[in-house]
């Protein structure tokens, strides 16, 4: 049988069904790897690591060296965009991110695109370095947070469970909140465009908190901005594949996947495999959706779930991944076990 040329990840994104699906893992670089913790302690703060092209390139490559994933994802963070827009962003040990909250139209005047690219320029240099250093079969993924998810951090001033500040703004002053979303759309398009120019071959949009919105809000603050981002990126870079990850979207995965113009959709852990094969994979490639905690548990539970997902998505284009990021307490050995199975 003829072998189609090209990287496996890019073939799957074009809709090809591969006998062994390509794989990578969200948050594949990070604290579960001892060699990451080593570099992280050399860098000082987390933002220092993100803004050191040499070290950020090194930690991007670490999981590829160990496990040979089909794709590497730029080591950075979705909160680089608010930082680039002039918001104060800090990562406090054990606390997660802390931002100076922007909660209304008058706070919004503190954010602007002036100087954005100068502030985030080291990220573009990291992308070029990774592009240069990767094995020829490995695909480089660039990324950004989606406007809604980034807006939750901007307005809450950090992580949130109830999203009271961001929703009060969105529901109480949709026009004013729309200006924040518009600014994020513009920044995201420009930021991702620069990543493509520096060597990113695929882009992923992380809408990690999409599931916090009821349908009208989901359509207005997740689907609509994504339509605009995808259209603008494709106008500049017609061939760039874009993966969307509207985590927690439930049945709204269908309009998200079919109306935004994305090339593939990343499924969270709760999405039914049989449902997704029918409702989504029949229309576009799917990525996912192993529970990351199975990489902590390991053993038969892990093996069984891997088989279930592989067989459930074997009828079409599939990129094997987790339903969310690798968690810190993951033993590197279970990732090895998974990688061996996916290569077998
Ligand atoms: O390997 C990769 O996937 C690439 C790197 C990456 C990071 N963050 C590194 C990181 C990516 C793609 C992200 C995206 C990101 N960041 C998201 C979307 C995906 C998701 O998980 O839902 C979100 C919501 C963030 C915001 C963020 N960054 C939080 C809430 C935290 C603190 C939580 C934590 O795990 O500590 C971060 C910090 C962060 N981003 C770390 C890493 C490796 C840990 C920082 C450290 O080393 O101390």
C-alpha cells in the first residue's frame, strides 16, 4: 500500500484515518517531569521561564525526547496575552496565577495593544528555536487561550469556581464586555499569526472555561469570537490547521465544531466517545479524550480506557490526547506505558 507522505499529525488534521493515531498530551511539559523541575528552578519564576527562549525551547523538547510524541506544543501560557496587553500578571508558588483585575469599561482603559509584540517577542523567538530543533517528523503546535477563557482570568484576577466578576460584567454590560472580547480577538489573531510566521504548523485555541456559560452566552462569547479568530487567521495563513477546545461544552460541542471553521475539535473527558464519533467525528477530526487522572492511576484501568477510546474513534480521523492537561502527580512511567501502547 502506498504510504502518504507528510507528518502524521498533519495527515490526521486533514481528515486522514491512521491505523495508529498520532498522539500528544496537553501539558506534556511540566512539573511531573524531574528535568522540567530542574530547569524551572534555574529559571526563577514561571514567567521568567516563559520569556527565556533557550529554556522554554528546552522544556518543550523534554517530553518529545522521552516519549516521541507526534507533536510538540510551545511552552508558554494563555496568560501571556493579558501580560502583553499591559495587565499585571504573577504566578505565585502554590497559588496559581494572580492578575490585577479588570472588571468594567473604565478598568479596560488599562489594557492596550500598544507595545504588545515587544512584550511578547521572546515567545516568537522560542517558536523559531523549537521549529529548528524538532525532529523532522514532529509537528509544532502554537496556541492561545480563547477570549472568553482569558477574560475570566482578566476579570476574576485569577482562577475561579463561580465566575461572578466576569459574568456580572458580561451580563450587566454586554457592550462594554464586548470591547474586552474585541480587544482579545484582535490580540489573539495577531499573536497567533506571529507564531505561524515563526514556525508554528498547527494552532490550538484553549477555551478551558467554555462550559461555564449557558447557551446564549456560549454562542456570543465562545462561538462568535472563535468564528472571527479562525476567519482572520485563515485569511492570513490559508493552510494553517486550527484545533478548538471548548472544554465542558456538552451538546454545544456540535455548533462549536460545525460553525466556527476550526479544522479539528478537542474533546474533554466527559464527552461520550460513541456520541462524539457520530455527532462530531463524522464531520471533522477529533482529538482526545483520556481522563488525565488515569495517568496517575495507571495499570489495567489506564489500559482499558486507552483501548476503549482507540476503538471508539477507529472509524475516522483521530488524534489521541487527554481530555485535559497532564496533572502534576503523574508518574513519568505511566506516560511511558501509554506511549508504548500508542506506538505498538
Ligand atoms: O505542555 C503544554 O501543554 C504547554 C504549556 C502550557 C502551560 N499552560 C504551561 C503551564 C499550556 C498550553 C497552558 C495553557 C493554560 N494555562 C490553560 C489552558 C489549558 C487548561 O489547562 O485548561 C490555562 C487555563 C492556563 C492558566 C494557568 N497557567 C493556570 C491556572 C496555572 C496554574 C495551575 C498550575 O498547574 O500550576 C498556570 C501555570 C502553568 N502553565 C504551569 C505550566 C507548566 C505550572 C507553573 C509552574 O511550573 O510552576
